[in-house]
């Protein structure tokens, strides 16, 4: 890593460790399955107007099948990046920097490197890699791919839950991943406390423990992750790591509420006064996530569930997917009920007030 690359990675780590809200970006299609440019742009405008500190595009919520069409993938990446450049900072949460643009990458090493090169060309600053689309998935191939992509862009390690294509990973894997200087953050999203603990205990023990930002991706435990410190005494020094922010599919909806939640959680930790209302919000958010992510059917409808919220709110016209994902029976009705029960957590008034401008 050159001196310039090291300074860039250090700056990016600091930004990611400062309490970021990075929503996963949905994909807006029309009834025919073609990209709906106006709606796609509106989603970017919504998330940035809500105060998001960055966007993750090309990730699971953007539909992994997007990567089957490199031209369409480039179009979606470019549209998000260009819209982010054109969108003024949110008045309620002005950014010191332009939003952190994170490119979701998939496939074997050669494909992931090609995608990273395209993303870098379009102004993306970091890569989040999913194991989706790999022909041979092992800890060795995952590490090989991370190292190769790290030559192109700083990388964010990713522990993906099994239900949507993840795989169990050993502590040794995380130890070796953290050796890579290109790794500036880790998204912990196994939806499993034991596996979450594996990652953070290995980070605490590593010499790079203070150079890898922790991002929660556990949509079922967002508040818990934001409030929980992990501590260990290593070489006579007390170390502590905590997720001060996250990169989440859940934050594709309710983005403004997410920005407020992260600010509130970090302020509570800083003051040492975590109130009961904040803890109660954890269970409210689990209720919302259960409906949106279709927990009743083992997450089968999680991607169309996000789009169904946005469809009901008037930001997209359909839940059509590039792949086979469909809403599960009763999921639309459950989402309608959840919107009425938790309007603040889903930005109901904010979206009503802003959607016409975002779609224009």
C-alpha cells in the first residue's frame, strides 16, 4: 500500500467509525422488469435527504441478479453516484464529506476485481463483497478475493447470514482477513450472537483492532449492537470496540429514523445514560424488521418486502424483481399493518412530504 493509499484508507476508516448510517440501496423496476430511472433516482434522493452518510449499491437489497448484466450494474452504480453528487446535504444532518459510496461486489476473484475497477472509475470508495455467485466458496477463496479486490479499493469484511446465502466462517478466517491493510471496516450480519462475538473477539485481539470500523448488519439486533461494547485486555491494554453505525437493508426504509436512532444511541453511550425508551425501541424495530424481511417465511420475501414498503409509500411502482423473489402470502398486509403501528420508524410523514420532489 502506497503512502497515499494508506492515508486514504485511514481517512475512510475514520469516517466509517464516526457513527454512519449507510442504507442498502433498493432497485426500482417497472412492471416489465426494466429499470425505472425516475424511481431509482428518487430512492437515492430520499435516503440522502434523510441524512444518510453513504449508500451501498449492488448489495443484496439491490438484488444480486443485477450482477448478471454488467451494463445494467454500471448504469445503477453511475446513477446513484451522480445523484449523490448533485444532491445537497440534508439540512438536518449536513455532511463534512460527500456520502461514502460503497459498491457491493459478487462472484469469483476475476469478476469481483472487474467490478471493483468499474466502481472505482465511478467514484466509489469501498467494496463490500458477498459470497453470492462464487463457483468455489471457501475461506481460502474468500481471502484470496478480498486481497485482490483490496488492490483496487478499500474493502469492508462481511459476515452474511445463512438464510440469504452466507456461510459459517471460523475465527481463523477473521484473523487472516484483518491482516489485510485494505480492510477498513467489517459488516457483521450473521444474525447470530455467537458468530458476531467471533468476529469482534478476533478484532480485539488483532494489532489492527483500532483500524477496522465495526458496522452492524444484524437487522434483528440493531439497537443492541449500537449499545454493546466488546472489551478485552491485550498486552496490558484495555481495548474496546463497538458498532457506532451500520450498513443495513432495514435502513433502505425508515432512513431518517435510522439517522436519529444512531445519533441517539451514540449520545447515550457517550453520556453513560441508556434510557428505557431507547431499549424499548429495539423491540419495536424488530417488529418492523420481521414484517419487512419476511421472518415468518425464513426471509424469502426480504428483498421484495423492502420494495413493498416503498411501493405502498408511493416511491416505487412495483415489487418486481430481476430474480425469483416474491412477496410471501400475507406479507403485504402485514407491512400495511406495521406501517400504521410504527409510522415514525418508517418515515411515513417524511416520505409523504418529500416524494413528489424526489420523483420529479
